[in-house]
């Protein structure tokens, strides 16, 4: 990712108080504000992966839609 994009993402995370930063010289270090957030994110990822798999399976069952007039 480009530095500008990363900076923008980090700014959003800071504004939502999901990460905190500390400066050391000309470097800035970021960390998750509360370790429980890592558990929450892991649960969310698991939930969405499960439902993505279900949606994919449903689409596979339906099959590719037939195009009208051979198009």
C-alpha cells in the first residue's frame, strides 16, 4: 500500500479510538487500543467467512443463469 493510503486508514482508526500511537524520534508506532478488539475482529472475520461460504454454496447450487436468446 502507498504511504498516503496507510496514513489515511490509520487516521480513521485513531479517530474511532481503535488504535493508539506513540512517537519515537521521527517514527510513529501504532497498537490496538484494547486487546479485546483483536478477539472481536477474529469473531467478526469468522462470522463473515462462514456466511460468505454459505452464499457461495447457494450460488453454486443455483448455477450460472441462462442467457436469453443465446446471448
